[in-house]
C-alpha cells in the first residue's frame, strides 16, 4: 500500500501522473483475453485495472523511496521509475496478473478487517477509514465484488448499515491467509515494515542509549570477541547509525592500514552514519545499502564479518551462509544478538502489553516473535558450514521507566511485536498503540524503578570459515 499519509509523500502533479498513466495503460491493455484468463466469466468492475495500477504505482514509488533515500518523499524521478517498473512487470506477466494479485491482496485486507471487528459501518468501509485509509476513492466496487462472490454482505441493524462476512467469507479467509503466507507475502511485508521503521527512526541513538544502557560495552566486547586486529579487511552488517563502527571503536581498531565496509538495508540509517564527523575523518570506512541475505561481494573478500543486534531481523540461515561465503578461509564470522524471551512472565510487562498477549491468546499461542533461541542461533552458524563455533550468553539491562520512550522504541521503532501487529487492520493497530501508551503511564506509576528493568538474555557467537 502507498501508506497512510500519502498526501504528504506526493505532490499533486505526481498524483495526476499516476492517475493518467494508469488510465491510459489500462485502456490499452485491459483486453477481453486478459479478463478471461484470470477472471473467466466473472464480471470485473471497469475501475479495477485503473485502481490496481494507480495503487501499485504509488506503493512501488514509496518502496523505492525507502530503498534509495531512506525517507517517504517521492520525487518525480522515483515516480517515473516506479511507473516504468510496474509497466515492465505488466508487459512481461500481463496486466491481468497484476489485477488478479491486487484483487487477492485487497480482498484479504477487506475480509480480515471485517473479521477482526465483527462488522464495519458501511460508510466507514466505503471510505476505507478503518482498514485502508490511504485510498482516495470509494470502496463500493469492493462491496459489489464481495457480494458477487458471496463472502461479504450489507446488513441493517437498528437503522444502521453494516458490512459483515457471510459464512462462506468466514470459511474463505483462512484459505486466503494460507495462500498469501505460502507465497511469502506476509514475511516480505514484515521485513519492509522493519526497514521502513528504521528509516524513520530519527532519534534511534538517544532512545537506544536510554533503553539499553549496557549496549555500548556489549558492542565493544563484540569487537574483541571477533578478534578484530589492525589492518584487517572487515564487513559489518546491520551497521545502523554507526554505533559499532565509530562510537564503539571498530573503525579505530582496524585503522587506516585496513578497511571497513559498514552495510545496512536501511538507507535512512546509512545516511545518519555517513553524516557523523568520524565518518568523514576515516577514509578507510565505506558504506553500502543492502540486505545481509544477498551480499554484493566476491567469495573470500574479508578477514572477518560481524554484526551487532541485526541477525534477528534477517533470514538467519541465509544471512549466515552469505557471511561465511564472503569471508576468507580461516576468517571469523561473529554476531551479538538478543535471544527470545518470555516477557509474559514479568508482572509489569504482562499488564502493560496485555493487548498484545490477548491477540495470541485468541489463537491459544504465545506471541509471535522474530527472536530466536541460543540453540537456534548455534544451529544456524553450524548450517552455514562454520567450524570451531563458540558462544557466550549474557543478560543486558533493558529499561522501561519511560512509557513514551519504551513504546516509541519497541513498538514504533524496532518493532518488538511487529509479527503480531502487522496483520491487524490499520485502525486496530492505531488503537493498540495508543492503548499501550496509556497503559504504560499507569504501569510506570504502579511499579518501582527496579521492577521496570528487564535483564534480557543475549548471545555472542563466533565461528571459523573452514
């Protein structure tokens, strides 16, 4: 989706360009053969191809802005590149395939929202205000298609019109969720949400220093643990705003006779790192934007590859295999990362974050988490072909004294419960986030400062490339 506050991301000229290009392309390419191939004899509203293209232009442009600049602002250059990218897809795969996928994704957003709320007032549904607030058109065609497929219906209660699921819609929703999950849609969306939140996390360093007062000693220990020496050629992954590279002393340890490449998938974080005076002083430090799962380096390129508090945001096995690949024989791969932790055992935390725990309780499950156990971390190092694997575990203090800072850092920033929140309708996410802040104020007034400190387990792991 293009985003919530899309009006601030595009000027009017770009909106008009998206609209014009979508109308013209759909007029030419939305043929009977495209309809028949993907929708058979099912009638498709004439507006669907145009809207599918328009929203895909916009969402692709925002995605590219995140990747290339680290912010949400879409300029004319990015807008035109997004249009070309979407058109190239349609020229290769067919406009019908895009419209079909768009239909599945929007159907899921619609049905998932109705299922969560039980029913949605018809006018709120038509405006998309509860689940698709970025749309600038009526969702009347969505209701029509839903009624046509018998998955939703409009009902009248107490003189009010509501949209609710039909029995068929209730049965269909889990199947649709399963299909999207198997396609990788949800995991990709969560990854993008993590990246976009870090892009917008302007005060990350100040908050991290407050929340994790022991973080800097942990970073410095990682440098020693990875056996970094002067003159080495080193790759740091998940470098963020440069705290390990500069403040913790990684660049200084390597020195001008060596080299350091600091890499992160967030363009916004890389910008902040490059803006530091120390970055300009140390010409042996280079910056790259990119994911750990697809490193743009040849085999055996580095003496050591390491990262601090990044591995849990990646496809862990794939990232470690890439780290091993680009490290020379005898070189070191090392990581420091937080481990999965049962916060529900902490009275203050279970009380504060009850709305999150209630989501998982409905499924009779523990809250979803992107963290992993110490055993899983060691297994991933082994699966990457590394040898002489060693590990250390140590708790680090995590401070929950300030509700505003805690919610901003963990919910809006690092996305501690992103896996739980990502699948919620937009209004539900906003309601929970506001509720967490209110609950946090009450909890922080109720518990002592000592009780509001969590000793979160972490793991240092290193292995040798054979």
